[in-house]
C-alpha cells in the first residue's frame, strides 16, 4: 500500500510535533481567557492531522510529501488565525482548510492522467468563459464578490487553476503546426493568448487589479516553456519583443489606471499614515514590534487593523510569532512549490502545469509580503494556504493537488468510446450481398 | 517571562525547521520509489545505437538533428524534428512528425507504430534499437 512506510511514519510524527510545539507555545506564552478555547483548538488541529493521515492511506500515490506539507501549513494557518488578538478557535477558517484538503484530492484525481485532462482542454476554455459570465451576471456592476447569505465567493479565484490547465501543454501539441501564409502556427497558442488577454481585461473591469500579475505570471511561465521548446523558436529577438510588449503594457496600464490605483502606487505611507498608507505603516510597525521571536500568540495589536487576517497576514504573524517563524512559514510554502524539483514530473504536460502553479504561488506570496513591507505597492492579494478566504483556500488546495498529480501520475491512454452499431449489422450486410 | 517567550518561540521554530527537513528527506526517499515506478511504466526500455545508449526518462521523447531534441542525431539525413517516442500503458509508440526521409520500423515505412523489444528504428542513415535496459552491475555479476 505505502511504498515507504518509514518515511510516512516519520513525516506523520514530525508534522504532529511541529503542531504540538506551537500549541505548547500558546499554552505557556499565549493570551487566552479560558483554557477551553485552547483545548478546542488543540483537538481540532491534532484531530485533523490524524484523520488526514488515515484518509491518505486510501489513496494510491508514489509520493505523499506534498500532502504532509499541505497539512502542516494548513493547520499552522488554523493556529495563526485562531490566535490573532487572543485565542479563540476560528471555525470558519477550519472549514475552509478542510475544503482545501478535499479540493487537493479532487485536483489530484482530475489531473493525474495527463492524456485524459489534455483531451478536456476545450472544456477548460469553456469553463473560463462560463466563470466570466457568472461574474458579470451575479456580482453586480464591476465587482468580484458573489454574496450568498453570510458567505461570499470570489469566482475569479477559480480561474487560476483553469488558466494553469489551459497553459499546460505537451510536446505533441506543440508539434501540431499549421501553415498560415509564411508562418507555422500552433492554434492552441493563439487561443491561449486570447484567453489570457480576456482574463486580464476582465480583472481590470472587475477592479481586481491585484490578481492581474498572478494571471500574467501563469501565462508567462506557459509562454516561456512554449517558446523554449523547441529551442528553434527561441531567440533573443523573441525575448526582446516579448519584454518590450510587457513594458509597454505596464506603462499604458499605469497611465490609464483609476485614481485610487495611482494613489496606491505613488503613496508615501509615512506622510499619509492615517489615509492610504495606514495598513502598510501599521504592518511595518507590527513587524518591528514583534522582532525575531514575536510578542507571543494573541498578544499583538494588529488585529484591530482591517484585513489583518488576509492582506497583511504576514505582519500579523510576524508580530505575534516573530519574523523568524513568519519567514519559515513562507519557506514551507516555497517548498510545496519547489517539490517538483525533487521529484521531477515524467511528462512535459505535468512539467508545464507545475511551472504555472509555482509561478502563481510565488507571485501571490511576493505581492502580499513585499506589499505589507512597503517594498512594492499594496495589492491586497492573499498568501496561499495562510490568508483567510474560502475561494483562495480551495483554489490553492486544488493547485496543490495538481502538484501531487505531477508526482504520482497515471500513464494510461483514455479508452475510446465504441461507436454503437446494431448487433447484427455485419450479418445483415452479408445476407444482403 | 521574556526568557520563556524566547525559549518557546525558538523551540516551536526549531520544530518547524526539523519537520521541513524531515519532509525534504522523505521526498528524496520517495524519489527512488518514483524511479522504480517509472521503470514499470516505461517497461524499462532504452534506445541503443552503435554503443551509444539513450535513456528514456519521460513519456514524450523528441528525436531529431536539432540541439533541442531529447535524442540528438547529428546527421544530415535526419530531420531537425524527425520522430516522437511516446509511452502509454507500458507500450512505446513511435510517430513520424513530418520528417523528410520517413520512419522505418524493421524495414517498413510507418507513420505511427507501437514498438516491441528489439525493434530496429531507421531514421535517415541512423539505426536505433529498442531494448530492455541493461544494468552494468548485473551484467558484470552474470559474467562472473
């Protein structure tokens, strides 16, 4: 059943130990009114750990490392989110973490056979179109949220894994060239460019400009792998043209950006720390206040600032748990993204898929962390697996599942559907002859 | 109290660090399992040509004259992108991807063909043989 039982056992124990020490830290060092709150949190975290260890045994995989890393980071995020401003179990975040783990399993099952998922590319394109229509109809004018009771969904998040799947390609697909005038054209590449342009324009329309770099990064990863392979099409001229196009698009984008975006781009946070620079200035003060080892779980003040659990979550964690812990948390996420380097995918399709996912995770993290630290303009993008937000969590979980699929692939050709013929057709033909 | 804070933070950070390290080591252990599984999937085959051995390490292998081809055959009779080897269900298939001189399997011109062990593939002037991977250590033991 498990190929490496010792590796599995040790991974289980050390993930439990990492969560256990965090809980002990809260017990001795955290701020809580009632010990019951801490017991509930501990039971939920350790319970989810053990349940997932058991559930994983039912799935046949060659590698389990990403699952363990995912569980490690998700339960860490449950602990962080439950501790902001005092220990109180965050049930909403816990449910979204379970949803992310479930999405991970779905992501694995859907994409493990690259031959099959490649055949579904048309449905992926249709899916992106349908999501755009849903956003246009249900979110109201120029918004990105659908409110259902107390829940709100951000459908544009679900476009990320779909765009990753649209960008993934195989060498066989890249060899299907058509001669148009003097050029050898791969139609899929043209369609992909159109889809990405449509998605970026759509994000612009919905005023979700923070997500555009993530979509652009996914496309850039796909585009780069398409022009690099075969290398015959890869030249300095192509790179210079592509770079110039990006530069011109960025300059034009800044020129025609709405006023509130321009304010954020050129704000001096210290001279405007009660206005546009409020969140960033508070986030920086909190990081400095926390130092290397933090003030202690629940003892921060950043929970009073808007979006402390999503947009400036890195600063909230730095304040309460210390900068050292926050940096190591980002390293764990980078490890998830970099896992294909340890166990390289065996198919080009899965390789391009992993590159797209790594690009998405890395850009999202960079936008959030560097934005909180005032190194780049503040965008309000979430950190995958850490920030509060159901849509983001489910999407990140699904993409982690796609990484698992690349490491535990299935190489099977999908069965062709047999055409239905009448049972006695051959006999009839013979008798007619 | 300050010391306690520092101690517990350092311990939990160290635990996370060690956990990450263990997971990396576990991942390396699983790599060998992945390699074994790949041998099963690819039927543990390799391509051989006059003493040269080409390892078949992924499910799509591009053969051609160009430097970016996975198996590079620097011969003018071979097209830049000549043929593609793919594997599914443990069976390797060779497909002609628009070459000028064509692909021959055991002397027969083919567009796409499933390959068996010891099949001889002719691309231009070059002849390649598909065979089971030979482990040099095992060979030496057998010879002894």
